[in-house]
C-alpha cells in the first residue's frame, strides 16, 4: 500500500520572515497523519526552515541539486551540503529548470544520482509541453525523460525516489489536467516501470503537479495511480496547502 505524499514547491518566493511564518503556519494546522508532507524551499531559507520543522512530520527539501559532487561549479549547491542542512528531498528536472536553465535529460539524471548518493530522495519531475501533447507525443516525451535516468541510475534507483508527473501546460497556468488525463499518464509511467521491475512500480509514489488547488485535489488524488501532489502556487498559503494535504484519501 503506497502512502500518499504532498509536497509544496515555494519556487523563488517569500522573504525570510514570510517563509518562517509559512512553515510555522503549516505546522500549526497539521492535523491527522494522513500522508507524508514536505516543502521544497529556496536554498537560503533551508537552515532556518529545517530548524523549524526539526522533529516534526513536515519534511524539508530543495528545489534543485548540483549534478557534480563538489568543486569549481560556481553557483551550484551540492547534495552533501543539502544533506548537512537536513534536506530529505530534492526536486530534479522541474520544467522551469528544463525550460529556463537548460537542464537536459542527462543533467537531470546526474542530479538524480547525486541526490541519492547522499541519501536525499530525488523527486524527478517529468511531463510534456502543450505542443507535445497536441502532437500526441506525451508518452514519447515521458519515456525519453525516464529512460535518461534509468540508463544512468538503473531501475533499482527508483526504489528510493519519487516521480512527479507535471504537464508543463498545467504548471502555474490555472489549467489542470482532468482526473482522467492525469490518471492515464500516471498509469503509463507505472507500466513503464513495471516492465522493468514490478516491485519498484508498485511501491513508487507518483505525484501529480500542475495547478492543484483545494477544489480539484480530491478528484485527482482519488485516481488509483496518483499518490499525492507537487503543489506550487497553492503551497504558498498554509490554509490552501493544508486543505490539499487533507484531500488525500
Ligand atoms: C510546480 O511548481 O511544480 C507546480 C505544479 O506549480 P503550480 O501548482 O503553481 O502549477
């Protein structure tokens, strides 16, 4: 039985004090233990947020991780550094990194491996653009994105990873995939993994991301292959984020 997971992605938002207030607001409102929960925060807020959530059910994660272990890579933050500050998760391959910062499938795969080497759970973000969907290429894109990680890390690595299916056209746009569209993609991802390793496929948490809000979360989370969500905009408000968290069944 897979345990649901709800992860907030704060992106490049907030100030030191608003970030602190948001983390505390989530902790105060966190009721029943219905799912795993975490927030992926900007790097500079990590030490403070990690301290606030220490010994609570709220995990902390980063929004990226370097594809190299250490060295002359100005501006990067290594997995070892993240680990030192209590990071449980790291997003890799978020579409904003792929689109604006040139993260290729190969770089994303290297980031995935670096996270795992330090015991950080990578949350691998994959998904198609609108034009790819319109050209009926959704499954090809997902396959290519997954292949890159499987080729570098091996299928076994997905035994300790999370996948977030995030159709690019739904991220930050207010457009959400329908429950059936999302389920279809999640089923495809799970079948892809099952063809290589049945146990990995059955156990991995596959999150949906793309304009999840309190009013659409329940329907999405009720689908059999959707194990929770990666939440952007709606995770910046403790009440909305907690409503989404409480929508898992
Ligand atoms: C995201 O950042 O991963 C995301 C899904 O954003 P939003 O919920 O705002 O679409």
